[in-house]
């Protein structure tokens, strides 16, 4: 009896499954999840066997060509997840499958054919094509399919090869060569002259008195202070400036040398893993939470369904310790655990803690891995050799056949939503679905849980667990570190190794008052004197600048008034090219006013402020302070995050200036001051989640201060001190924020009270983009009319980032109970669809 299967053929435009039969020689080795080669039209393609079917839909089926990997590449739960993704996010199935197969595998899988000369019949009995294969393999030895293709062009030799294999004349061996990746090499810089000679070369470095000369001199001096060659990015960071052109200049004059050093590519090998660490005794609060989690895991093991659990606990309240216990319990049950963390910058610390507790059992997956690293980790995970996977969003798609626990840490983070390449999906939603499909416990942890999910948790009776207090951990260790840094401090009394720490007091400074008092600096008087004090006491400070959406919102420096859309209440965005203010939700537009509509001041304008500017001001005011800048520019190179952090935590700098990235990270006991330069920036973005994002960020940044017995404080500078996100963040009051935010969302008709779908078009030609946007809007309007649906459409409007990377971007927004349903199966052309996007920018 012939076995029939349906195959998802790997071509992005094919939404359907196709029927094939399993040829005799593959009988027994093909199963759902198998990666195979199939004939498709006149081509051969890769595909994944989806399911068995008793009777095919077509009268004549073709045979599967080859099996590419003896093990299935997708688990049963993953196949269901792929189907869910395709349906929910309106994406073709192969595109969703592609998320789950490492690129190195899908591209390089092949079959190795070799001749069994001893079994060959007389050559004259062979067909011409069989003869050609025999000649070729005799001549060249064993060859891969791709190599044979190169020799035998224009003829499909595969059926002939298959018959020959069935007769035993050839052996066909599916091969999965490890992706061809060599060791990673990195350019490093070192001084080529003795340090004492630097000054003698001064005149060579540029025009006397020029900035270039000073910059190059600094570069040389920094190099002189290094024992080892260092990476350019690190050099620039240390020197507080410098360009690739400077390096070229110095190298051409024989003052520096660049060499290439090898960097080990296993992310775990490059990391200092602390020695095996024992689990600390849980605090009372942790014990209560842990009892619940443990009970849930036992129910999972008994095959009972459990609802998702939200673990709401401020930074440092001991959530990770709960994750570690849960993983331990999961492994004891003979099952596997998946830990998702938001960003690459966060991964190393998280990985370190897991690797220290479970040596040799942890794999790391994130988008910056090389093909080789990724492929190896994927394969080891599938073979059950890595029962714990820690990683960013894409780690969710690791094949773990006995999954028992999914943890999503900082689940409010927007990096869990990806819309750069199709399919646009939300990893938290996908994780919730995977937990259901695999009967796993899902634990969602955050200090500032996502507002929409919190509301859903209440409505759907999920468990909400709470860790209300910060733990002052490792009291002895912190004490020692402080003593080493010459800062002995009294420890509070508490239980054993841990004690509670109060949250740092937050001072909100009204920058309008500063202006009235004649202070035009970016530092308020309060922040300036606080910085002075920190430097005097030889402690550390972090200055935080939220850069997202700076330069674009328009507000009054006199009274703090922000110009908003009269219809949607979102802030209007200034477009320099049109000298106009535009609402990116409904398209409303108006001229830039000359005076403030509220107080008639002329000080109404858009703001722009970068980390470089903050750095310059700090240096001007505190010339002796050692300053580190941490932003996208200084950390472009891999590994610099850790370097910067280590540098700062060893007190090799006094002030760290940074963007979003520094909002998370290590305990830094010497940091006693966090200054937020302008707390309003993110809040005034024209987006329904702006307040939530602002609150989360401010809460996180504030959590960086006072993580040791030295205490600490936070200063938030703002022009809108009365904003509820700033007010609640300054009181560390998540509950109050949640209630207020939900009220606002209900009033304005935003998630979780409606659902959103966003269509986005990108095109190089502005006129075409506008035209097509109108056409699509009319089309959608017609679809709504036809279906009698209650879905509301707004737009088309230019996106907030209206012109990016040479492309003009337009959007249309749909809201209603299930706006995605309206679009399902409809021809959408070049439009990308985002379901439940966390941002409308
Ligand atoms: P979170 O994940 O909520 O930020 P962590 O689990 O990282 O919190 O805990 C904060 C600090 O407290 C860490 O340094 C951790 O090692 C330590 N810690 C957690 N639980 C305990 C405990 N029961 N006893 C001692 N130290 C603890
Ligand atoms: Zn509007
Ligand atoms: Zn005003």
C-alpha cells in the first residue's frame, strides 16, 4: 500500500499543502516533520512533510525525491504553531516554517551519491542518463546533488538516480554538512611606536590647533595605555571620539598597526561563567510564589492544563531566582525549558546565571549568532542535549520535543514584536500559543507588565503572582566590593544573605521653572548639584536620554504645552519638508504655530538632543569627571556592551551616559544617582502606547539607582511634570498607572478594548505610494461595506517615520473586534500586515 503525505513546499508564495507519495526506498523513514526534496513543476524544491493522508486530492501523485535529515526538523507542536502563525498573522505557511529551520540547514542540505561499482550490471544495459551518472561518479567519486546538477544540465537525473539507488547500484546518503563558517576574525589596533615618542610625532597628526590633531593624539595616548591590541569600537569609546579615517591616517604614517585576531564564536565560550552557583534560600515572598509555580508544574506533568502565570515583580525582586527553580523542577520532570529575554544586550547576564546553575545544559540562541553557532545549537537542542535554551525572540522556535516550561522575561518589551521581515508576529502571543500546544507552563515576568496582557490576565483568570520587594542580595559580596572600592557601608539587618532594599526616592524637576529662573542649561540646578556631590564622594551616576522620537514633537518650553490632534489627541509631528504638523493616526494636518496656543509664548518649537551633546555638556561642567558614552554608535560592535559594563562596574568611569540600552543590566552598587535628562521625550510620541512605554522606561531607569547599601536617588527632568506616567513612575506605582492607562485606552478606543491591524506600504516613488495608499483605502472601504462589518478604518496617512531608507511609507489602520479577519485571503499586493502591532509609528 502506498503512503501519501502532504508537503509544505518551501516557496514563500505557496500557501497550500501539496500531495506526494512516499517511494518504496523511503518507506518507513518519512514522517510528519521530515525535511524532504520534492519535484515541483519542473523544479526540485525543499519542503516539510506535514501530515499523512489516506487518499490524495489529485489523481496522480509524484514521489518524494529525497529525505534530507533522518530526524524530523519540526516537532508536532511546532507544526501546529506554524499553522497558527500563518492563520493569525496572515502569512504564507512556508514563511512561518522558515522561522523554525536554521538558515544553514535549509540552504545546504543535500544528498551524497556514490557508486557501488561491485553491484553494477553490464554498462550496455544502462539507459543513457544512467550511463552518464555512472561515468561521472567513476570519474569524480561521490558527489552531492548540487554538484551533479552542475555537470548534467537540463536533464532531471534524479528519477534515474532513484531507480539505481533502489537496485543497490548507488548509495544515496542525505547529508547535512555543517554550514561553512570559519573562525570569526576581528580587526584589532595597537601602537606601532614606543609611547614615549608620541609627543615627538605631534606635528604630523594634523594642522596645529585642529580638532583632528587632538583626536588623533588622544587615540594614540589611549593605545599607549593598553596592554593588548584593542578593537576600533572600543578604542573610540575609550578615546571619546575618533573615526575610521583617523585610523587609516595613523596607520599610513606608521604610528599604529592593525592586526587580525581570532575571536571564538561560541557565545558561551567567550563569556566568563561564574563557578557553579548554589540556589540561595528563598525569601518569604519568593517561597509563596514558588509554591504556586511548583504546583503548576506538577499539574503540567500530570497532563492537566494550567493557565499562564504572570510574575509581576520589580527589578531585583528575585524573579530570575524563581525562573531558575522552575527550570530545575522542569528538568527533574524530564522536560525542557525555554527562556526568552528581550534583547541581546540582556542575554549575556541571563545566560551567565543559567549556565552557572546548570553547567553544560544551556544553549543560547539569538539573531546575531553565526550560522554555525545557530545550526549547532539547534541540532543539539533537537537531540535533547541542551534541555535549556536561553535567547531572544527567535529562540522560541527551537525544536524541543518535551517542552515543559516557557519563561518570557520582561515580557512587556517591544523587541518581542518583530515586523522587519514577514511574518510580523508577536513572540509573547506565539509563546502563549506554544505553551498551550505543548502543554507547558508559561511564566511571564516583568516589573511593568504589559497593560493589554494584564487586562487579559484578569478577564481570563490567569494567575498573577507578585514579588513586591527588592532584595539586597549577596550582602557579604556587596560589602566586600564596597570595601575594595574604599566605601565600607553599614548593612541593614535582615534574613541571612538577603535583606530588603527600599526603592530610591524620585525627584521630579519642572524644567519650565528652570527656564523662568534663567537656567538654560540641559541640567537643572538639582541635577547639577547632585552630580557634583556624586563626584565628590567618588560614587557613580548614570545619565539617561531617551532618544526615540526626539527632534520631532513640538512643545512649548514656557508652559510645557504639546500640540495634539483635535480628533485623536495624539501629539502632532513636525515635518520640516512641509513645514507642517501632521497627525499620523488620522491624517489631520496644520501649520506650525508661531506662538503657543496656551500661553502665547514664542518658545514653542521641536526638541532635539543627542547623547553627544549631553557628553559635551558634562565635560564642560565637570572637566575632571571620567565619562563613558553608551549608545548605538559606541556599541555597534559585538561584545562592546559587556566591555562597557565591566569598565563602568570596575569604577573606571564616574558618569555613564546612555540611551535605552542602559535601562537594564547589572547591579551597580556604586551608582547612587540616576538622572533622566528629559523624561517627556518618549511620552509625546504620537502613539497609543507612548505613555506605557514611557512609564516602563522611567521605572526601569529609576531601578538602576540605589542597588546597594549606599542608597541612591533619581532625578527626572521634565516639561510636563503633571503627566500621569511621570507622576506614577516617580512614586513607583504600577497599579495606579495601570488603572489610569486602561481608562485612557477605553475612552479613546485602543487595545485591549479593540484590536488593531495595520497595513503598511513602502515604495521608492512618493507619488506611486500616495496613489496606491488611496486605492487600497478605497478597496478596504468596499470590503467593509460588502461584509457589513463594524470595523473602522483610519488613513491612509504617511507613517511617523514617513521616509526611511529611500522608501516612502504609508499606513492604514483598522480597528474592531477582529480586524485581521477582514483581510484574510484578500489580495494585499505589496502591503505588509501587522496584527496587534504594539506601535503605530
Ligand atoms: P529580578 O529577576 O526580579 O531582577 P533577581 O532574581 O535577579 O531579580 O534577584 C536580584 C538579586 O537578588 C540577584 O543578585 C539575585 O542573585 C539575588 N537573590 C535573589 N533571590 C535571593 C535570595 N533568596 N537570597 C539571596 N539573594 C537572592
Ligand atoms: Zn488625528
Ligand atoms: Zn506655552
